C-alpha cells in the first residue's frame, strides 16, 4: 500500500484515479487546489503525486516543484488535458517530472 496525493480540478480525474487506485490497495488523497494540497504535503509524505498542470491559484508546476523540494523521493506525474503528443517540456524535466498523463 502506498499513499498518493492528487491535485486537479477536472471532475473526470476525480472520478477515475480513485477507482483505479482502490483495488490495488492504494490510498489516494484528493485536492482541487494547490495551496491546500501543498499545506498537506508539508505535513505528510506521499509516495506519488498526481498534479494537474493548469490549476487555479497556483500553477501545477509550482506545486510539483514544492513537492520535489520537500519530498525528494516522491514520484510526480503531471496531469494535463492539453499537450498530448507534444515533446517533453524542459521545465517539467527540470523539477524531476518524468511523466505526463
């Protein structure tokens, strides 16, 4: 079992990821805004962070950077409905994000 954090504002993502995680025994904490998720991440370690790129109040990359700086072993997956098929973004790679869904 592992603990994961998900931050996104897309209803479809909020429905899909918990359904995929639960049968495998993973715990997925969901947030729809970066400041609240970042505050929680400051208090608790997560194995994986699923972070939406375009979020209100704080860009997803900024939250991914915050997670990377405070939790060096946390894997980060960026979620985006745009950009599919585009080459890897150097900004994402610079903060240790190796994948995009």
